[in-house]
C-alpha cells in the first residue's frame, strides 16, 4: 500500500538518483493507477527539478547500501522511516514522565499513525511523511517545553530537533516550525531564565527559513516554477473568484485590469501556458492579501470554507493506493480503513464537518484563554488545555496555508496537518472531560 506517483516523486528522485522503474514508462512520468514497488538507483540527478528536504535522508540512506544500476525495494526506504518514527516515539514516551502524558501521547500515536490516510505516505517519495511525523513530535515536545519549569537538556535537544525537522521538511510548513520555535523561545525566557537556552532557540527559529531558502533558492529552477504555479492557483483560482467586486480586488492587489479575464483559471487550465493572461501574479506578494481581506472579507471566508469542504475525504482520491486492487476487500485493509479517524470524519455530512472545524478552532482559542488565566489548575489540566489549543492552531494553519498557498489544488495532500490537529484537539478534549468527571466523583 502507498499513494501512487502523481509526478511529484521526481522532486526527491532528482535529488537522490532513485527513480520509479515501470516498463514502457519514462521514469519522470506520473503513474496514477497505484503504487509500484519497483525503483532503480541509476544515480542521475537534476538540480533544476530537485526539491531539497530533510525527507531526502530516507532514500539517501537506502541507496547507500546499493551500487548504481541496482533495483531497490520501496520497503528499504520505508524501513528507515519506521525506525525513526518508533525511535522518536520511544524518546517522547520516556521524557513524558507522568502517566496522563503517556496516555495522551499513546492515544495520539494510535490516531495519527494508525490512520490509513497518513500511513499511505510511508511507501512513497512524497515529502508529506516528514511533515506528518515531525508535526506530531514538534507539537508534543513544544507543549512539554512550555510546561517545563526547570532545566531539562534532553527535552531542549529533542524539541530543537523536531522543530528543525518540521521546518526543513516542506516549504508550506516551514513558517509553522518558526512559530513553534518562537513559542519555545518565549517559554524559555519565562520558565528557565537562562540566556543561553532561549537565545539558542531564537537562533534556531531565525535560521530555519534562511537554511530552507539556501537549500531551495526561490528564484531558481523548480522552485521558481512552483512559486508561479502556487500564486496562480491562489490568487486567480481561489481568492479573486470569491471577491464581491473583482475590479476593486485587482486594484487592491495592484494587478492590471487585463487580469480580469483570468479570474477563475489555475495552473492546470488548458492552454494557460501558451498565453498566460496575468503574468504580473508571479511577483505578487501574499502580504497584500491582508489589505484585501479587510476590504472584502469574502475573499477570506469563502476560500476557507471551500478549503475545509474540499479537504474531504482527506486522501487524494485520484491516486490509487493499492498495488493489488483485490486487497480492497481484505479484512485487514477494511479494518485499517474503517478504524481510521479520517474515515469516520469523512462519513459525516460536509456541513457538519465544516461546523465541527469552526467549533474546534473556537474551542482552541477558549482553551488558550483558560490556560493563560487559570494559573492554579493542576498540571494535567494545563497539559490537556495546551493540546486542545495546539490542535486548533494546526487545524487553522493547515487549512489557511493550503488555500492561500496553492489554492484548491491537491488540497488533501497540502492539508495533511489537519488530521493531526483534529487528533490533538479531540484527545485533549476527551481527556479533559474524563479528568473533570473523575475529579467530581472524588469530591462526592
């Protein structure tokens, strides 16, 4: 099992030299039908197509055991992902000393990595595995660091590693890593009060975007094309169609009137590359969206709503994910699928799901207010309130960074953090409720 190649495998293949090997198909082509466990290490690389990521480490380790010309089993790459995943989980469980923390972490691990939607990224060359895994660890280590009142060097190191991992996994989630790093910096100033620690974390937060841009210069090769495509999908495909006054919206964004005819088009609109109707969008800054959102709130509200609805059913439905299609009737596959949080959420109505997401974000803000104002509550409540708040943060970030980063294109792949945020939110709320009931029973 694993998601099929939608062409994006070449972003890692071009860095490492491991390519898909399918008879009568070019190694750079897509293969949407299903995963193919046939890779070849031919050593050829293409800097113009390469997207450097910390996720490149997994195929790089796998190819280190081979010589050029060797066939490689996909599971040789997946093995290293699983080793790192369980190593990280063991360290997290070890450093979270209290039983309620271990319970929350274990439930989260089951919900996130027992979900078929997330598991299918393991047997792929997509970067999303590192996004999912590093988000999981970065959020937990950040929460533990926020609540830490005394110096804990192992926790400091693990929080640093997980946040750097997230920041160097994929461009979309790099700002989230910076935000978590700044949150850790503020917490260290408040709790540890040792200059060297908070300055080091501040340095890490500042360094992440600099290092990422060095790894993938935004004005070079594939990244330049990706930037143009993303802005086309964002401005022309998602935001401007939602405006109540399109000419005024163009004026706010400093786009010429000739862009009016291009509203509603995206990077994959037939014929758009032969005569691109609004080339000015390539150099348009997303900071201009702030003014547009203020002047025309529908350009924020409608894309967010469409993105929340469009993220269902959480996995890219156009990508096959079974090498042998008869396996879809097997008991193991059906159990894995139907026990997944993504399956349960995808089977409620779209309107109910939309309302659930809005309520979750609202609850997260409320939990944060409680966490800040209620200083004397016990540590378990503070931990769980922070889980709810962090979950809501990731829900909102995943949705907004997807739609305002690349419009409605490949929403399910881009918003992979959404399920993690929902899991954090639900586990935090459920354990808060159980804690509250237990406390009430003890009082009686």
